[in-house]
C-alpha cells in the first residue's frame, strides 16, 4: 500500500498532544481535536480567530440543508436534489483584545504553545504566552468540552495570567449565525430573534430552505469583578466583557452554552425559545464549571472501565485505538434513534455528513459488544426511514424498500447515478444488521415488531430488482455495482447475489419463527403488508437458485461475471504520484482492469465467516488481495482481519498499522476534511475480530486470539448477553475472565473447542502456531 505516515502529534497513551503551532497541519489538527456528543459536534478551530485557512465547523446531528442539481436529469431514478449536514451558527464565537491589539493566531506573537486533548475526560485545552506591545506578556489558556450527560450543553473557560503587568483585557463572547458553509461558500442561516439577558444572550436561527431551528444561548461568569456590555450586529449577539488582570493571578471567564434544535419545520418556535430560557436559568443556578467538568470526567471514567483496549509494547497503536474508541463514543452512543453515523461523524463537511452502508457492516459491531441499546437504535433509524426507502424503490421501478447509499434523513442524497441506482449494499446491510443484532441480543420484541417488516420490504425490492436468467435455471442481479466501486454495470456481482440469498433465507426463517411464537402478531403483519404464501415461496426459490460464481476445483468465487477475463494490472507498477486514482486517472480508466478498490468477495466472506472453510478464505484472500488498491480507508482492516485468520500475521499487522492512526498520521492526506469515522470503527474490529479472533455471525460466539510479535500483551472487553468479559493475551497465555453477569457459565468456543466461562475464569496457553 502506497501510504505513509505524516506523524505530527506527540505519542502518549491517553492524550493527543500538539506542541507547536504548525501552519501546515492546521486543518488536520482541527479535525483531530474535534469534540462531539452525538447531538452536536465542533471542530478544533481557534475560537478567537486565525489568519490561517480554517474550517470553523459546528454541526448538529440531523440538521441539514438541501440543494437542487445545477443540471437536473430527466431520467427516472436519478437524484436531482441532495441534502447535506449544514455548518451551524458559531456558538463558540470569541474575540480577545488588549487595548488596541487583537489576539489572532497566525498574526499575534506567541510562544510556549501547547494543545492537549485528554481522552480520559474529553476536555480540550490549549495554552500559550501572548507577547503584547511594550513587552507585556499574558499566559492564555483556553479550555472546552461538550457535556456527555446533558447533550444540549457545552462549556468554555478562558484563563488569563498576566506575567509582568496588571491591567484589563477585553473579551467578546457571542453567537454568530453569519457562518459560511465552506464547501459551498454559501450562508444557510437567518436570524429569527435575539435577546440579551443578564450576563448572557440568546439567539434563534433557522435554515433557509429546510426551516429547521437552532436556539443558542449562553451565560458568562468570572472569578473577577468583571463588567460587560451587549453588542449586536446582524446575526451576531455578543457580550463584551472587561476582565480585570492582576499580575501573577488567574482571571477566569467561563461560558456556559446551551443549544436546542427543532428539526420539525412545522413546530412552534415560541416553545423552543421558552425551553432555551428555562435551560439557561437552570445553568445559572448551578454556575459551576468545575462541577460540570467533574461530571464529565466521571462519565468518561465509567466508559473506559468497560470499553478500554490496552496494548503493551506498542505506544503508537495504544494511543491510536484509544483515540478511535473516544471518537466512536463522541460520534454516537444511542442518544437518539433519529440519528445515524456519518462517514465523517460531526467533524467536517466532506461526504456531506451522510451515513452509508458502513453503519451496519463496520460500525454496528462496536456497539453490539459495547452498547447494545445503541446498536438497536441504529437499526431503529432504518425503521423510522422505511417510508423514504419505499419511495426510493418506486423511483427505481421496484417494489418494497431500497435504502439509500447516502443519507441524513432517509432520502437518497447521492447524485452519482452509478452508486445510487446500482449499489444495494445499504439494503442487504440493514438485513445483515438485523440478523447480527438479534443473534447477539435475542431481542424478539425488536425482531417481530420492527425487523420482520424491514426484512420483508427489503426482500421485496431485491425480488423486483433481480431477474431469472434466460432458461430460468438461476436468479441473480444484472447491471449492478458491488462494494468494489471500480467495476459498475456488472452482472452477478457475487457479493450482491450472496447477500440477497442470505436476506431471502433470513426473511423466510424469521416469518416462520414469528408465526410459531407470536401467531397473532404474525397475522397482523401479514394483513399490514399483504404477505402471501406465493411471495414467500418465490423468495425461497430465488435463494435456492441464486447464481453464485464459485469454482469447486479452485475454491475461488468470481467477483462478477467476466471478471476473470479482464485485463490484469500489477498494482505495484502504478506510480505513487498517481494516487489517489480518482484525482489522477480518467474516470472511465479505473473500470478497465481487474484492479479492485476495496474488498468485495472478501467482504461477504468476512460478514458470513462461519459459512466458509479456512481453505476458501485463504484461496480467495491470496487471489484478491494482490489486486486490491485499498483506495477506501475501510479496506485495510478487513484484509488485516482475514490475514490474521489464515495465519498471515505479518500482513495482518502491516494492514493494521493504518487502522488506528488513519487520521492521527493523516495517511490519506485528507484528514483535514474530517475524520474517517467509519474507518475508526473498523480499527476496533481490527483488534477484536482480527487479533482477538472474535467471530459473531454464527450460533455460538468464537474466539481465537493471536498476538503480534511486536506486542507484549493486549486486552479488551466485550459485553455479550449481559456478560462483561475481559480477554487478556500475552506472548504465552490467554486469560478470559467474567467481570459482570449471571451466575450461570457462559458457553462459547475457544480455538475451536467448546468451553464454559465461570467465576474462576479460563487460562489457556497460546497455541504455538499462532504466536505471530
């Protein structure tokens, strides 16, 4: 792989540390130092302003704008309008002045610069010495965090320590709705109302087209006898605070912020305004920044007790995996089933904040083993957006429900027809997610009340989109694109066919189980959806006769019809300067060879791992991996997981090196646009499914741990059916203990042997053959 680390941050097991103000890494640092709490997110920009390129991004989950295509197509099924996560009013607006000198990063004279994100408590802290005219010096400390317990709240503290003088500093705290959405260079907010209140301000804004509302307010407090005056310009409400400075003493200024969102454009804004005032009054009663900070630390301490992964002997990946876990929890923790996980989380405008099929295939496992309710809520998002998926199916001349390739609100937002009209990974991914969730949770209530309906509608679309071959001996899909986006309009993409086969089978078995266990509920569902015996028989026949391009002699799956006859290209011969290929090659050129963007055959082999022998995994890995260019940041982790399983431990570790530090080391040279959130989820899978050897797609949980030869030990936790289990692996032993759970032993497989975990734990020797 032609990827190289651009290492800038200091290595530390619990912190992300920036020790110099570096203009070249400005945007990357803004992404890496982003904070979020699922409800909202904010990039790590300098609140006081900068002369350097910056994306002053603040985002709210599910708050979006729409844009019509500049060149609409008359062809049915092609998307002519898109929606995107919109940059929200800047609730961290800050300006700092001493006399007539303004603090502006990149222009002001500073020294002893440091910025630290503490992963233990989610607090971002930055400090430096500001050198003023006439030799005056002030140590400035900026601190911020987003409340994980009360997600509408955020906090900022500015501390000023004058080193060699006394005086008065002027700081403007405010809310600015005059923000620009950088990728479109447009302003999408208008101010509806504002009001100054004692020691604060409140401002209500609305999006121009979608008419969603954001009511932001703040209160300030100081440990000094500060005074303030209100200032207002169109869209900008400010309290200008005059803060006394005494040489050698700390003068603090705290900003307590609330942000209330109303996504329903028909809602009464008066109630939102009143709710914001109530929230502000409750904050004013507490007026205790340190108490909120302590609560934040407690929240993260509890989380790390359950979710931490500890690596001994590899400081880079220790920092990397904790950063990944931290970002996953920030991005989504099941607060609201109306939310999903964007490819960039809440850290930037790239990919427009859209959720892709990555949610069910890459992100869901993290929550299945750490927060099962959050996993359920991700699937409930799909149920809540089922009406939009049914409309999309109609646009594609299909029946049932076709889930979008890219979305925020359930509608298809991808205006690239070859993806939106040819890729059905989101639909089969949702079906797989339901299967995976129920397998691990035994949640029949969800399966029968929500999952079954989703499965039927997805299967109906697949039936209507697929077709029988000429002699009706086989069913399959024509003119599609699989996960490998370097080949489109292909017939019988094996991933698509195989996932559809499993969807049909699971739909039928779920309905049969439902009929037996809850016959009345089954009857209601049959009436609601108009399910017929003939329809179910057709599903079974299509599953049985699904065309799968598999050679019994070679044990190879052909990726799609005709793939083996494509011109071969040695990807090692492609000049490094040609990457990324999308930027350097003619668009049609990428479709002309057997080069693969990301795992396709290997992807369904990973998802349904229990269905395939080790020989099949090895043969297909050895054939397809050399043809894979890994243009997707999701690609290395799946290859690493499978490489570990088939005993290619050095390859597994080589691929893994990109996983946890994709953004910290800016491997793709685009982390400044936002973090690779779904790849961060894949990094967790890389350790737990890869080196931990976890397999969860079958009737019993399986573990086959190995350890990279560079590590001394590693450990991770998983929560499985009310059991909290800790797995610790060193160079000679595997220790598995039950931290919480029922008294009854937990049954699972360890290295292929059925074992029972009780209070005494399991302690076995690491097999010699897998000491990687």
